[in-house]
C-alpha cells in the first residue's frame, strides 16, 4: 500500500511538471526549438564518448558471441515486457482498439510464445503497436516543447522526457511486482538495446562518427521521426525517416 501511495504521489508531481513544461516554449511544429543547444551539445558529446568506449564495443561483443536467434529472442522478450505499459497508455488515450490488440498480443506471446521469447502473435496479424506517455500527452494536446538530449538516453523533447519518467510510474511491471522481479524488464531492455546497437551499427556509426555535425543530424532525425510517429507532417522525405528508424528503433 505504501508503494502504491508513493507511486501515486510521484505521478501527480510529474503530471504537474508536465503541465508546466507543456506551457513553456512556442509551438514549433515543423521547426526546431533548441534553447538549450549549448548544454545539449555537451551531453551529446558525453553520449558519443559513452557509445565509443562502452556501448559500441559491448554491442560488437554481444553480436559476435550470441547467434542471431538468441538476439532476436532477447528483443522479442523485451518487446513483450513493454506491452503492459503500452496498454495503459492506449487506455489513457481512449484508444480501445489498440488496447485490445495489444492485450491479445501479450496473451498470445506470453503463453504460446514461451513468455515472449517467440513472436507467434505476429504470424496471426497481431503486429507490435507501441505507445508511451509522450504520445499520450500529444493526444491530450500538450506541445512538444524544447529539444533536449539526455545522458545515456539520447535525443528527446521536454514532453517525451517527462513521458519517459511517467512511464516508469504507470508501468504495471514496475508498480505491481516487488524486487528483484521488477528489475527484470529494465535488464532485458538494456540487453535489447545492446542488440539493436549491433544490428544497426553501420547506420548509427555513420550518424555519430561520419557526419559533419552529428548533433545537428541526430536532432533532425529524432524530431522528424518522432513527428512522423505521432502522425504529423515532416519536411523530409521517407528516406530520412527510414534511416532514423533503423538507427534508433
């Protein structure tokens, strides 16, 4: 009961913060609002060094040691663990169709798919339909806010940054399960991230280490992709969206 009350208080606090952030800054749909560029560039360089020193080597070792079926299984398992949080956001958006879709996908993959290691739901037309609290705030009418780059996380916006924090609170796996079970999902997600870094290594390397301005390119790719995901218009063509999706999926 104490943990539930704490979670509710945290959620209320984050919701108030969301309102403040949503009211800050101009509406820049289609443009770039980056008032923290100096700090963002410092964080971007920090993230590049972390990637160069740790994530990139770890991904190469991960991909070199584990065969593809195992890596795919880890990715499937991580995706399955994220579905309860997506269902909560579907409901908050009053998107009943996706909530039902994701519920059936969760049931099929958790049972027939051996806890989500396999993805039999995809074969019967239950494709992944991700959702998060950043998208929920978009549906509720909150503005994108300023562009920010977060340590260890990468490109984001003020709206999506608050959304990530709220997702931690409202995810049933985080609020209902005790330790150490509640830490399984973050650990698996971290392993899946390493696997994605290996899978899309060539594209990510081209963005981080081969572009003239990796910060500006990462910022553009993120904003264009995120707006595309949320159903907005973008100024770039589909090739730009596809490239970002491969790099940061």
